[in-house]
């Protein structure tokens, strides 16, 4: 019988592997972040629309907000909502001068499966929730500091529609249909596909393969290999934005000319800061490529596997922040400030358990994401310990005793979960490890001791992974 402990052990080892890749690729991600706009994305808690993979943004480069059906309180008293946007605006002002921050509020729908449960699959209602949000945010900020858009995701294939001011739209599925695209490689010019990548570091990091080789097959390496994806995201963003800034016509040596022409029919009509055109073009191109890959993958699935891909199949509620590296449709995401969404998430898990047999309890992972160092025990208690206790009380109210809980913290630039023990007597909490067990007091705690305990935990996970291999 697979226990909650077994589930979380495997889950943490996978997280460690992804976090190690992020650490190795930190310079690559920093280069990407320096070229990309600072971006805030608001979405539904639905696990089928999880993550930044379909947008071509590495983990740590998007600030996500999630609510049930992307319905939010727009009252100025909603501190968490407005502060999330303010942080991106301030970040852009100082670190990408001349390029405003970007805000996108997404709805989602499904053509083959069930749509947004919060809106009872009513796409008009889902779009209305997005429009209300977009209009209020647009009134609050100047366009020179924050460019505001709407969006829609088809959760079947992760194809996106970007909705610009004036209701101009660029729809990935329309591009695929109009240009008769079948495979990811079809998006690019043969000159770009066949030639070796002209950046030495990127080429080395992807095994000296050509773009054509990286986009080959049903599940191409550009998407299936985490390190390759990070490198190609950075490389493509740089190639598209730098080429656009020099000579827009030269983009046709990278991207197929008919695709570019189709996109610019709309982009040329949109009122948009020129510094955002290159990054948004990159995002569109990446999404078209990603959606084509998803179309090919689901065409090979058995009826049972196809149902799990199209419909809800989440088996874990992730409550808090820092979950960007986790796979799509595996988790329901609930933000720290959204208590009501916990009840919705529980209903999703209970419904999934009836359809897909699970031997363990309902599962909840509480994670606190910190930005910066914790120098004293008070720092740790303020930023992690006390916050987990507050969130645990919310889980108590919704889930009761029929739940297994993992509690952890992570750093925003790492995404590595460090398990910790908060309550001694709560038997629902699964303790795969306790990073702070030896230093959890005023006298013993220091930043140096914390780092040492984190390194010991990392070493033990690596040892476990090596034994499994």
C-alpha cells in the first residue's frame, strides 16, 4: 500500500532534482530575466493551467496569483492582490527601465473536457471575471509602468489567446490552423532549424544539438528535458528580441514568414510599448510550439490516459507559494491569502479520488516561500514558523482529520522544499525530514547553522536518489 509518507518522499526527491537544475542554470535564468518584462499572471486554481512552461518563462521569472475561477476582490483593502502587482511595477522601474511590467489575467476553457468549474463551464462568465479585473487594474496604473492584458487558455493543449486593449486578439489555435502547422519544428525557418546554435554556452548545455534535433519526436527534448528547456527559453528570447530590435525583416530567418505575417497583422494594430513587442512575440511563438507538442502527445494516449490529461487528475493541494516546477494537472494551487479556495480544492481532490483510485489520505502541502536570508530565530519564526501555523489552522477548518500534511519552506530563487516540523503532536503531519530540528531555539539558531542544516538535507536527498538509481 502506497502511504502518504511514500508519496511525499518521492515528491521531495523530484523537487530536489528540479531545484538542482535551477541552481546549475541560475546564470541562464538571470540572463532571461534581464531581457524579459517583469510579469504578473493571475489564474484559476485549476491544476490543468499550472505553471509557466506554456509561456516560455523559467520558474522564478513570473509572479503568479491564483483564485477560484480567477475571481478576486478588487477593493483596495485586498493588500495581497495589489502588493503583488506593485512589486512587479517597482521591479520594472528599477531593473528594466523603459520596459513596463506586464499583467495578464487568464480565464480557461476546454473544448474536449470540462471547463472552469467555478464558472460551471460558462466561458462568457469566465471572460467577464477577467475583463472586470483587467479594467480595474488598467485604471489604477499608467501604461508606461504596467501594460495590462487579458488571456484565455485551452487546457486541452495549453494553447493561449492574448487579449490586447481594444479587444484585439492573437489566438495560438488560429495560428496553427491558418498556417497548417503539425509539429513544433514547423514554426521555424529551415535556416534556423538546421544550423548549430550560435551561442557556445547554450549549444554546450543542450549537447551541441541543432534546434531541429531538439524539436524532434512526439515528446521533444526542448520540452521534456528541464535543462534544455531553460536554455532554449533564454536563447530564443534573446534571438527574437535582439533581431526584432535590429531589423524586423531578419526575424524571417528564424520564424516562418507566413507565421510572422499573420501575427503582425494584429500586433501592428495594437497600441503597445515597443519594448514589449519582442518579448510578447517570443511568448506567442513559444506557446504555438508548445501547443503543437501537446497536440501530438495527446494523439498517442490511450482513452484512460487521455481522460486524465483532459480532465482534473490532481492528487495534491499545494497551499502557499513556490510550486512552479511541479507538473501540470498534478496539483491544485491555493495562494496563502485565499482561504475560500481551500474548500474548492478539497472538493476537486475528493472528486478525483472517486475516479482514480488513491490508497493514501487527502494530501496537502503547505509551503512558505521566502525572499532573502533569515539571520535569527525571530526571522525564521516571523517568516516561516508562525505563518505555517496560521495556514495549518485554515487546513484544520476545511480538511479536519482526513488529511496528510507536508510543511516546508523554500527560497524564491531556489524552489527547493525544506521540510520542517512545526507541531509535535499533530499526527496528520508527515515528517519526511526536519531541517531545523537541531537549531530550533534562540540560542542555537543562526544563518550559518541554518545553511549547514539545509546542506545536510540536500546531501541526504542526493544519497537517496543515487541509491534509487
